[in-house]
C-alpha cells in the first residue's frame, strides 16, 4: 500500500523535467516500480499515480457501462490524458508538453501528496487555490466530508 504525505517545491527544467523529491522516494515501498501514470487533474493540476495504484483504478473504470453516455464522457475526460512516465536514472520525470499546457505549469511547481497519488501544481496557482478558502469554509467542508458515511462518496460502490 502506498500512502504519500508531504508537500515539496520543485523546479521544471527547460525540457519539462523535475527531480522526484527524496521525501517521496523514501515513502515508496520496496519493490515498487519506477513507472507511473501522469494524468490531468480535475482542477488545473496534474496527478501522478504509481502504476500499482493506477492499475486497479483503471480496472474499475474499464468495467463501467459503456452504454451509459455519462460513463463514456467520464472515460474520455479521465483517460484521454493518461500517459505512462518513468523515473529516469537521475530520479527525474518528464512531463508531456500537453500536460504542462493543461496545468499551466511554470518553472516553480508544487508536488502535493494525495494519499496514494501526487498532485502537481503550478506554485502560484496552488497558492491562489488555498488562499481562496476561509477558515470557516474549511471547517464546514471538513465537517461535511468527514461526517458522511464512506460508502456515499465512492463512484465505484454500485
């Protein structure tokens, strides 16, 4: 099981590569491959999934009913941006150009742990996103989310 925690600032080089932080490397269990899937996020960010996390998620998505127009739309939106990436011998990932454009990534980037995946944000957009929430809103959101039975917020419990 993979459980990332932490937030790291990294720099994209001119080729669109970033050095995977040592703090995240230490959190990868022994034997986990250096292969990942990078995908567009729901917000203007990217999501980096270890292949071991992506595979069961992909299997669930493949089983969804293709005769449902919402399923087809979701699959197109979610799967269209998925690309396999591999950490190189120097510990870097290369972000595809289209993904950089989608997330509007500049030179300064934030990698944010999201449990079993990592979000990749442009630093200024990340700062704007979090500064837009008041403590009152955050408190209400936490209460609303944490007091819901877990079975109600998974799209795969049907």
